[in-house]
């Protein structure tokens, strides 16, 4: 899977390739967008996605950052619970076929780990949530980026 990085200094597009199972990364981004969308609709704020080489291992890892300004976790103490399967704060009357199972974050973490990556959530109280997906960088960007 190939994603494109716009460098802030040079304002030019560089290819940045990652090595992972495409449906896994698609599922992760889908679930994280699902989580971010409802709070962001309430605050009428955008969800942003950016990506860049990992600061400490730029040749080995890529970070995909997904941020919202939907107000953050309802309670700071939730930080210890949200990666547990079946934990949800979705009210019973808001659950439907695709929302409110408490499966989103824990399954995304499993997929990230399975692909030799990781998933971390940073809560900015009363502001929003930042999700950092770390995935391995493709061994040979130049070959993959031509594909
Ligand atoms: N972007 C976010 N802003 C605020 N709270 C969030 C955000 N993402 C997750 N949470 C909190 O983490 C909890 C767990 O999220 P998770 O995705 O695992 O389950 P869910 O969204 O409740 O249900 P499901 O993903 O199965 O539809 C949510 O119920 C919510 O309280
Ligand atoms: Mg969810």
C-alpha cells in the first residue's frame, strides 16, 4: 500500500510506503474515523489525518496520525478501559448494527500489533483525541513507489 507524504519544509510530495496487510490498515482507519466522526459532528470540527516517518526510527517505521477536536474522552479515567474488548460508553439507545460493541479500539490494536506496528491514543481533555498508528516502512520505497 502506498501513501504520500507532503513535507512541511519543502512542500513537495514524497512517496512513503508501508508494509502491512491492506484490509488491516483499512479496517483500522475505518474504525478510528467512525470513533472520531460523531464527536466531531457535534463540535463541527474537522478530522485530520497526517503521516510521517517515525521520529526515532525514520527508516523503519511510519506514523499515521488521526486527530479530532470532538472534546476528547468523556472522562480521563476511561484511558485504562478503552482498549478492553466490549468496553463502550455508547448509550444503549444509540447502539445499532455497526456502533457500540466496544470492539473498535481493541481490534485495531490487535491488527496493528499483528502487522508489527502499534496503536496509541492520546487524550487532550476538552479538546479531542489523537491516534497514532505505527506501521513498518516498506523495505524498498523506491521499488514499491513505482508500482
Ligand atoms: N475519538 C474519540 N473521542 C472520544 N471518545 C472516544 C474516541 N474514540 C474512542 N472513544 C471512547 O472509547 C470507547 C471505546 O471505543 P471503541 O471504538 O473500542 O468502541 P465503541 O466505539 O464504543 O464501539 P464500536 O467501535 O464497537 O462501535 C468509546 O465508547 C468512547 O468512549
Ligand atoms: Mg468505535
